[in-house]
C-alpha cells in the first residue's frame, strides 16, 4: 500500500530534501523550499518491463514537411522555420505581456490553413476565450476550445480528437489526481509536463504550454521544466511599452539567438518587419551623447540608438545608471577612458540608455557606448549619419567583432553613410556603394574623431 511522505522541493531548480532548508544546496537560492506530500510506492507495477528495440539511424527518414508555418514570419524565425511536429514548446513572460494573445493568433492562422487545433485553457471560460478571439479577428475556420484543468480529461480529449497542435494555457493550472499536492506545485508541474511530452512524442502532436514567471523573470516552478521541453520562448518588454521582443533561449530545432519583434495593438500583436527603422524613429540628430550602434540578434542586424548623459555630480559617490545594457560593462568602459585617455569621469554622474526598450549584452556595443560617453562629456554632437560597433579592451584597443559585413550592409540599407568599425574588420568588409568605412584601432582615434 502506498504511503505519504513529507518532502521539500526547491521551486527554482526542483532539488528534493527531507527537511526544510533556508538556502538550496543546488542553486544557492534563498527561501525557495516548499513542503509537499510525496506518495511513496504509487504507480509501481509488478512484472518485468519489456526491453525496447533500438532502431538504426540509417533506417530513419526525415520528413520534408515536418514544420508547420505559423503565419507569423517573426515567430517562424524564432522557432527556426516553423512548428516541428511532436515538439514541446514553453512560452514564458510577465502577466499581460501577450503570451495567450500570440498563441491564439497562431491558432487562428493554423485553423485557416485547415490544421486541427485544440486550445485548452484552465484560466478562462469558453466565453472569455471567445471574446478575446473576436478582438483578434474573425475565425473563418473551426477551432476547438476546452476549458479544463484535470489532466486526465485533457489527455482524453487529445487522444480522441487527435489535433495537429495543442495549446495548454497555463501549465500551472493543470493537475493530476495521482499527485496529492495542489495545482501549480513542483510535483504537479513536473509530472504534467512529463506526460505532455510523452503525448507529443508518441502521437506526433506539437504542444505549446504557457508558463507563469517569478519576480526574477524565470518560469515559475522547477528548473527541470525548461530542461524537459524542446523549445523555450520568453516575451521581453514592459506591459506599457510599445514593442515586445520574443526571444528563444532554448531551441533543439534551430538557433537560440534569434528574436522576433512585435507591436501590441487593439487587434493583437502585429509583426515589426523592419525593427531598425522603428528603433531609430524620433532620434535627435544634433544632440550630444546620441550614437547609433549595430547589434546582432542571431542572424539579424539591429540598428539602435545609444544615449549617454554625463554631468557633474552633486554627491560624494557619483551615480552610474544603465538601461538595456550591462551596468558593470559601463563602469569598466568608463574606467578605461579615465585610465588610458585621461578623461576625468570620477566626478561625473553617468546615465546610459539603449533606446527602444531593447536589452543587449553583445561586446560589439562597447565602441558605441564609449562614443556616446565621449560625446556627452565634451558636449559635442556625433555625425548623425554614422554607425559605431566594436569591442573595447582594457588597454584601450579596439577589437574585431563577428558579422561585420552584415552590420555595414544594414547601415547602408537604412541610409547611413559612415561606419566606424575595428581596423581588423575593415579587410572583411567589401566595398559597399555610398558607405564610407573608417577603421580604428585605439580609443584615442575615436576621441580625435569626435573632437
């Protein structure tokens, strides 16, 4: 007979222990243990398990039409070309960011193309889903809705209907009768996800699950949830911001560096085909501290405005603030400017902002950050038709970066006439009509150029 046993689970990483601890020994997080009842001996059966028969890799054929187009180019880019049959995808993000909206739009597009879709929601009634669907647009083809939180009922509907795509909104609301803990607990989320994965692989059904996030921005529940699924997508951006960025942080079927840019409107999420144009709209052309940089997100070059404001401090300890870029990187670059080029920044406040709500951590931003800081410190405007990118070392040298030619071509396409790049990258950039490429090897050349 099965008996219940008290266990403690870490909500961040899923670590198990028989007693409560203040700090998790595995992930070092504080106050993350929750108490749950674990039924020991449940689910076990007698008899030997039949041995699985291995299959030769030479006998396995890949299907050309294994991917399903979502009808949204930005989402297809992040997924690596479309939805893979039999895949399990986790979509996370802050409340109200647009997770349910984009999945409902995908279901609408798929149903238009005669794919059978099942949308199962544990948070909304059928009438509420219908009201949200009408706001997005007309559903000309049939789509199946299910308002249910019991996994056995959801699994029964899936095996009976045999849809091509299933959406579970959200995984924290689904529960199993076999697990004694409440819905959304570590045990429930892990067990339900495991069964969803088995259904997806065995039946060849593409499954999307929506995951709530913690205050730190990661998916709530055990970290093993992200390891179990095939693809993890995160929505970034503030709820009140104009643009939302969909970023793939894990993808077994494509690149993990791709992003999709969307704009929230009354009719749902709309794709932004040219993010560079949108990011540069409204930038000042004659203001000091404003520089255009080129960052790479996967295979996509993005032109973004880098803003810096350097002013005399009124405090004993100068303020350093950064938005969209690494705070420690800004401090490092300011130290290089002070040590190598003699710019006295120790008595100045510095505020650095990446316009448009983007968050980028690429080293190629260094040259743009330095140029913006120099421009604001000297109160001299930079040529508005210039684009900067390159990595800055601690010795004040300018190091080369990857995909230099793609960055220069994007700048030329957007109408810029000058690119300031590392000298080591100049040889890799072909002659581009209307573009003047300037190679720099040290910070003193950049300061001279701005002065």
